C-alpha cells in the first residue's frame, strides 16, 4: 500500500497535466483560428490558398515532382555523409606533416558554410555548363546535387568533428596500449563512438537538406516546388503551394520526431550510466 499511493498520486498529477495542456492548446489555437476566419480578407485568402478542388487537382502532380526531390535527396545524402567524414578526418589531423591537408579542410568548410546555398547552385548550375569544358556534363540535376553536396558537407563535417573530439583521449590511449596502430585505433575505437554520438544532429542536417532540394528547381528541374509554381502561375491560385508544403512536411516531420526520439534515448542511457 505504501508504494501504491505515491504511484496513484503520480498518475493523477500526470493526468491533470495532460488535461491542462490539452485544454490550453485548444483554447490558444481556437482563438487564433477565430481571429483568422473573422478577418476582413479571409474570404480572399481562402479562395486563393485553400481551394479544395484545386488542392485535389494539384496534389498528385506535385507528388510526382516530390519524387524528384526524394531522388536528389538520397543521392546527395550518401555523398555528403561520405565526403563530410573525409573532411572531418582531414581537419582532425594534428601531425605537422599533414598541415596542408588540414588547411584545405578548414578553408573548404569556412568557404561553403559562409556562402548562401542558392548562390552556389546558381554559380555551378549555370556557370559550369556555360564553360563547355570537354568531359563535363551540363545536366542541371548533376550540378544541383553537386552544389548541395558542397554546401551541406561543410556543415556535416563539423558535426562529425564534434563527435570525434567528444571521444575521451583515454579511449585511444587504451587502444594503443593493446597494440593497435593509430589508423586502426581511429577506425575501430574512435570513429564508431563518434558516429554513434552524432546521429541525432546528423539526422537534423538531413531534414535541412531535404528542404533545400527545392532550391535545385531554380536551375530548371521540375520537382515539387516547380510544379506548384507552374500550376499557381496559370490562374494565380496558390493552393498548389499548400499541397507542396504539406508533402514536404510529411517527409520532414517524421524525421524530426526520429531525432527527438534518438536524443531522448541517448539521454536516458546517459542518466542510467551516471547512476
């Protein structure tokens, strides 16, 4: 009985908290909704952005374009994860003989983190094909993917580097004392721990990458945003943009929730280990 009473008290408190949160949420969003639908321009906004017939017409066509976004994302993500890891390793080299390699990684990361993604996409997507260099493709899909890889690998490399630096030096020292070489110590001891620790922020960057695939449309590929734009410009009804936004949310929100779950899981493991 002594253990049952505190448990019932906790359950009751949790139930009250859920009830209060639910009621407060309904009230806040209800008030916001009431203000919107009673605004003077609501009828115009509803006709231009929330046309159900136009939405049903646009959804399958925008979804076909979204498949292009997904393809770009998958190819770019694989290339980014590999190239960013190489950059992180290059920047983590401390031996003076490797300083030129480390300097290249530093300049690369600083350069592509400091430039807007759309600028890189324009320069590569229009500039490289205009040079007509022999052996280089002029396919805008390719240069759009290359642009995303160049930009996002700079961000992901820093995530990898943070993971590498978070591994305590005693781990490497213990591995070396067992006879492992420096390369094997990094490969089998440091790197696995580093990658496991940075999975949540890596997935967070992948969410941002998925959204940035829409920027490739400025080069001409007909993906989700471009299809929505073409349909909206035909009759100045912007409901196709709403369909595009909804489809992007269907991709990014589950990824965001996965990140939250991984963070919570790692926190529980850390607290359990601390005890």
